[in-house]
């Protein structure tokens, strides 16, 4: 593992110590990044690494050799080649990396294994987050595994059932806030400062170190050749920033030769990053009333927007939005053509691909990876809404025989 790293502000370059509990730059308020001495990274230890999941890539994680990870065997998710869907969309080569196959059912586990391991190293008394659902489920699980208390703030009535159930079951103190996700994040940040709880939203740069391993796994599965494009949903904008960093690191240390076009998809009713991208701005204008059926990405003031906009522009990618109807349609197609069950936010990546192909922005020859961030079972209520209801019948074989004809 890489003990040699800096916690550095992406805006003014100020550095902070590893023992410091700091989330944003104390000098200018900018986002922080974990920087390694890449000249000291042994490529063989990345390419030849044994093991599986996030900790396989421990040379590029910010810990000393002897650290004991808090892990529930996260990562190592399947990368499916999707021939039928590719054909119907009109592209030659489409892969789906299904992050819903993580232990808690979302990609957040990758960030939490690193984040909670750091929390234990720092010796904090508890951990906390605001969440649209998946972050809280994952935090509750890792806190349980670590044996420390967790506190989660959820926007009341706006979180999918499966996610709340997980947070409750694994023992988090769940607080239902009369407000939206952005309100919850604002409040939990104050709470963490005052109560000395460790904040594990994606503003915490250690979270992103775990999530960047999505890039490592994609590259490795494709025999260290990177795809032309990676498409994923964007909410708080941490994951797209993390995956870009992962690909950048592989290129920096000399394992790969290029970086995929990072392509971020938001919902029509919550698209501050898309607007900033299209208007050529480096900062977003927050949206007061974000609204979409994809509750995971119902976020109006994404904290990692500055990093995400860099990732998208520096890689030659784009940001685009899709409607709720387009999301639902893509969710059904992915389920029925490929057998991949995802929650609405995740289907935004497929909906975005379809739209960008139609617009001529994506070319047929591109090798594309879509990331589906969360599992279908996270949001059972939504499934019942969009699928045909089961037909109820008496226990009579003749009646049922007629139904299957
Ligand atoms: C399924 O759980 O923000 O752009 O609090 O659950 O890195 O925020 C969830 C985000 C995409 C967006 N897909 O990722 C939370 C939360 C799913 C998600 C995103 C989320 P980011």
C-alpha cells in the first residue's frame, strides 16, 4: 500500500496531514484530492496483483502495508457484454459493469470500505452521512462491521424502501429530515464538525479512492486496454470524478495509454452539472427543487461538481440529461434484453447512451462501458409501479391454462 501520499486542495494546492480530519480546504474551501508519488508506484504490483475487489489494488490506496481493512468483500463486480442491447441501440460493442452486485447492492461499498478503514485509523467515535439512500445503507453495514455507531440523515419520503430498510437493519441511527438531500448534506456537515463524527459523504476524498477501483477493474477485465467511453449517472458527482482519477492513475504510471471519454448523465429535473457543462462554466448553479423518479440522483447542489466537470472536459466526454420516461424505458430494456436488474438512477446511463447515439454524439464503432450503480431490489415500489400487475385467479387449473395460452 501507499503510505506516501498527500491530501491536497485541487484549487489552491494547499496540503493537509494524513492525521488531519479535513474534508475541504481550510484555506480556500476547495475540494481535496489524494495525491501519490506516482514515480514510486511499481506497475507490476498493480498488474500482477492477486486477490479480488477493492483491496487487490492496495498499492494505489492510501494506507500503510500493515493496515487491516474493514471489508465485506466489495468490488469485483461483473462486466457483462451486452450484444442484444448493443444491437437495439445501434452500437458495435457495449459492456455493462453492474455495481449493483456489490454486497449492499451499490457501488458505495467501494468508497465505504476505504472510508471506514480510514475512520478506524483516525480513531473517530462514530461516522455519519446525508444520503439519497445507498450511501446510508452502505455506511450502516461498514459501521456495523467495524463496531462503531453510524448516523444517517435521509430526506423524508424520498428514499427507496430497500435502502431505508438496510440502514435500519444494520443499526444506523436513521434521521428522517423534512427537507431534501442538499439540506441533509448541509446539516450533516455542521453536525460532523461539532460532534466530532467522521463525515462519509463523497466530499471525503478517501471515499473516492475506493470508488476509483471501478476503473482498475474495467481496464483489467479488458486486458489493460481502456474502453473509448464510460457512461454513468451523476448525482453528487463523486463517482465520475473517482473513476476518471482511476483511469488517469493507470495512464500516469504507464499501464494504459489513454483515458475513456467520461460521460455523465443526469435526470432532466436535476441537472446542474449538465447545465454547467453545456454553458461552459466550471461551477454549477444549484437547483432548489430537484425532482426525478431516480431518487438516488435527486440532487440539486452536487458537492463534487468541480471535479466532475474537470473529468468530463479533460477526457473529451459530455454531460447529458434524460427524462424520467427515458429512464424507465431503459430500465425495462436492460432487465428484459440482458437480464440485468437495476434501480432507476442506474438506468440513466443506458438512457443517456441511447440519446447520445441518436444525437450523433456517440459513434457506432466506440467501445462503450455503461456503469449501473445500484440493484433493482433497492427500489421495489418503483418496480410495482412500472410493471404490469400480476393477475389474480382462483386455484383452478383450467382457468390458469387459458391464461398461459
Ligand atoms: C444508484 O446515496 O448520493 O454522482 O446519498 O445511489 O457519485 O453521487 C447516491 C448516489 C448514482 C450518483 N447511482 O453517484 C447517496 C447518493 C446510484 C446512487 C448515484 C447514486 P454520485
